[in-house]
């Protein structure tokens, strides 16, 4: 099974905001030091915890450093250099600039505290089994038994946690694994032990990494300040989203102006708010923070262009000083950098990074059946990936993926069918639209002037929305809808051979529409409007940038009963986007109450529930990054049972599509996740809680390019 190795490993890397951080292994070159040799010369505490005041910033005084060369652990932290020598370096993190060091308290005897070398010993078990096992001490058991007792048993021998320093908010935090069931007494013991033996003790707070630990934290004494993940997130100025490096002209614009202002693919754009859409650009900086599954971030990941959030970006002096100049922008997991470059450097970069032309698979114009979704992908003749690719030729990417979903046992999907690409092609030919497009593509003014392109494409779409639809096709479709969906409003969803695919995912390139089966003209309007979105300006520009033959695009339609008034809408990833190592598997979920405020592009001032769900871990804890402000304070959008229902579905989808999109055996660097859209709806029985429906699944393009910091 694809996730089963991670189920074991997930129990190993405890502490240190484990949901958000992963660690780099650092090679060790010096001789291993013994625990006894690491004890400091002075036995006195290095910090006095008695003066800790909640919510108060304290001035810290560094003491003598004790770490000399490579050590396996120390008993105290006298200076920041000590901590940095032991702390792990995150590969990727939602809260950048964090460093984390694991701690162990051995409750046998005198509650000895060890700050372990977390670069050398990436998990607690590696350290305790090496240094605190055998001889005069009890033998540490095998890993499975160790995990069972040391994170869950009230009679555990060890308290296992971590200290994390968050650079931007300047916070020192003690943390436990999200699934640790430590008591209040254990937390107090650990916090006080670290306070007494670390120079930063006066500033140490407790950061609960799950809802369960947040509940336990309410019992802590008042001298232990509690900071939630939301608190830390709110104090963060920089948000890395898509990592990478790019060169372009730094251009400032307001999101509200994007509908009328034309951007160049060579612009690096600074925006005040997160837009719903944006044409091809070389990089993106938004003053408003985004979510990993925001539409513009998915676009950036598809294009492999850097994307970041930066509070105060539109007035940032370093950025404003470079306005309208050629710059190089670099976004890493921990920092961002920008520098001015010459026009020659910019031209050289553009030439070197021009994308290779993408050739779309040839569409299948033989298939003319209206197939039910469960019949769209035939897995009996070969691999799942090949079966999906074959289906895409006639029914497009979205319908093909939906067809796979429809055949996952127990997965809740709406009954539906697909209209093949043949009928789009027929509509275009019968109404002479291909000839019209060919004429536009040969027109020099159309090619050279974006305003002309925008105007002409809008006129083309308007003509498509009024053009006649083949009578035989109408009869075929009407019979299908009258038989299987009498009187229902139906959603006609875009499904092309140029979306959700390798090389050109084109997320959000097209727009779907709804038609009422009781009004046939409304149905035809919905179909024509949906077909016409092949020729949206931004979509056309995207294809042009990638060198795609515009007339090679074909649009099928995925059709099912519309979700008229859902109780919750959301998106999810079947892997943890903040854990590049794969050591802390979890599901990322972004969900909002109702259907008006979409999670991928919320209205200004609206927040949603954004959390990591550790479905594979005992207790299945959640770590919230933000909470919805559309539900009463203290409540979540989803109930615990609904979250579990979603988790089961995400696990099933992850496992099913692994055969098609998962990394090859032995390729540990290749990150795999499915990008899921879902709803909770109570339409079938309003007396019962809303139930889950999976609307879409597609392979996620990844987080971006790894870029080393200087």
C-alpha cells in the first residue's frame, strides 16, 4: 500500500510543529560524543522562570555557549548558537524562518533533560535508544512498543517534545506531537524544565499543535502563556507558497484593476489582494495572504513561477524602490530576496526559460455516446494511467478523473454522465467558428495588441452563445435528461483535453454553467456558454505562452445535478503540503460554511477553516491554521464525524490514483497528492446532517522548485 510506510514513520517525528515542518538530514563529520561528556560545567540553572509574564515580551541575556563541535545532546542551552547547532532546518514550512530542536525528559530518577541533536537524530527514538537504553538503565523497547507507550501512556518513561524558535514573530515555543496525550502535569514539568536550563526560558510559551492539546492547555497555570497556530500565523509577515526564482519587470497593480489592465508574461506583479484569476506572469507577490489551494497559487505551481504573500507589500520600501525595473525574485521556504538586474540579464533569462511548446493529445471524434460516469474509464485493458489518458481523448480530463471516482467503492459522488468532445467540434464546424478563429490568428493586429485580442475573443464568445445547436444532438441529450434527470437543474462542467494533464494543467482555465431541465432554452444557453469559455482571454493567453495550437483544444462536458444550496464547500490535498520529507503525512483541508464564499477565492475579510488532519495517526488530531469567521466563535465548519467521513474519502482517493500519478518506486523526492474539491449537502434528507460529495480530483502539480538560500 502506498501510504502504509508513512503510517509507521508518522509516529517517529514528534514535536516541533510537526504538521508544518520537516527536517534536512545534516551529515556528521566529527566523532560521536557521549551524553556524559555533554553535561555543562556549571550545574546552576541558566534562566529563572519565575518572572515569566503572559503576553509580555522579555529581553533575553545570552550566557556562555556550551556546544563545542558536534555533540549528540546537551543538558542546557546557554546561547542562540547552542540552539542553532542542534536544531533542525525545515525544508518547507507554512511559518517560515523556524528552527526546531527536540527535547527528552527521562522521568526515571531526577527527570534528566536532554536537548538532542535534531540534525543527527531526526526522531526521538533514535536518540533514546542510542543513549538512554541498557547498562544501568532499562532497555528501550522496539519502535512500535515505544510509540505506543511514550506518546499515549500516562505511565510513560519519557516526555518527548520540542522547542521551536519562530524568527518573524520572535517566539520560543514548547511543542508536543499533535497526537501526544500528555497530561497538564507533564506539560508543566516539561516547560519548567526547559525554562530552567535554557537562556530563553523567560520567553518560553506553550504552542498546542492540535485541538486536543489546546483543550489541555486551558488547564495550564497562568504563568505559562499559550500561543495557537493562528496566533503565530498572524504574527508572520512572509508567506512562501510556490518556491522558485524568476526574472521580470516589477509591476504594482490593484487586484480590482486586473479586469482592464493587461499584464505581460514578463511581469512580476505586486497586488494588494488575492485575485480570483491572473494571466501568465513571471511571479506574484500579494499583500493579502493566500491559502495553498487558492486559485492563483495553483496557477503559479502549474507555471512553476514564484508566489508569496508579504504583509505591507504594496508599500514595502525595498519593493517600491524597484518599481518598473528588471528584477530577480527568489522565494525559498524560509526567505525571499529581490535584486535589480540589467536588461541583458532579463533577456537572457527569458530566452533560457521560454517553455517548450506543448502538444495536446489528438481528440477522439469517433465517440458520440452520452456515457454514464462509471463507464468513462475502462481499467480492464491496462494501467489506470493509460485508461485515463484514453478517456481524456473523448471526454476530457475532468470527466475522466470523475469516472475513476465513480468506481471507488463507497465514495460519495453525484450520479452523472459525459457529453463527448465530438459535439463541441460539431458545433464549432457547423457555425463556421474554426474559420473565424483561423482568420483572427492570421491578423497581425490581433496577434500584436492584447486589447484587440480581448475585444475579438469577447465577440467570438457572444456569437457562440447565440449560435444554433445541432438538432440530432439536442434530441439525444433531451432523451437522456428526461429519462435519468427529469426536471432537475443540471451543471454542465468543462472537461477538456487541455486541463488536469501533464505539461499544461491549466487549472481554472474554463467556466461551467447551470441549466434548468424544465427550460430547454436555459439548458442550451448553459451548454453554449460553457463551450464558449474555451476562448476566454486569459485562457487564450495561457495557451499562447505555452505554444499550444488553439484549435487542438476540445471540450467535453461533465453533467450532473447541480448543488443548489450546499452546507459547506471545500478543497483538500491528500498529502501534507508543509511536509516535503513525507515523514508527517496528513491531509490539508480548506473548508467554508455554505456555498457563497468559495474557499479558493473568498470575499475580502472572510476567513475559512484551514487545517491539517492527521488521519493516519492515533486519535486523528487536527491542527488549525485559521478558522472561519462565518460560524460562531469556538465552532468548526465540519463536525468531527464529517471530518472523519472526509478523511476516509481522501484516503481512498489517494490510494486509488497512486497507480496513475504516484512517484515511481525509490523516487523519494517526488511529492504526490491529489487535489480534491468537495461539498457537504443535505438536499436528499434535510432532517439529517449534511453528507459528503466529492466533486473533482486531479493530480496536484507540487509546491514549486527547490531553491537554496545563500
